[in-house]
C-alpha cells in the first residue's frame, strides 16, 4: 500500500494500474482540487468524481473518502481534496 498524491489524472492512474498488477489489495490516493467558495454547500465535484471513476475502472472499489482543506495562510483555504482508500475488486 502507498499514498499517491494526484499530480495529474494519468500519473496516479498509472500507479493504480501498477499496484493492481502487482497484487496490492489497498490503494490510497490524495486528490487535490482548487478551492471554490461554493464548495461550502452541496455541489457536484466533477474533477474528483472523474478521478475516482478512472481508478475504479482499472479494478479498484472506493472504500473510504475523507475530505481535507489545505491552506497556505492562517484561516484561508487554497485547495481542498480527499483521501480515497480503494480496495481491490474481488
């Protein structure tokens, strides 16, 4: 198991494929997206959904999703994202 930070969809997708091919049973990725003010309310997050879907298509199943905020200065959110734990599909 390893934690992969999203530096582009294809970068971590290649790692998800490699982990699956090597027999890993757990894959964790940190997906980061720019902060938007409307994320404080219910809103679709297509960038995150697309990345999760891409990983699931190569043999993983989303098991856990934890949100985080990333700030460069006190009391400001610059980016947000999610830690996603995937388990190998049976």
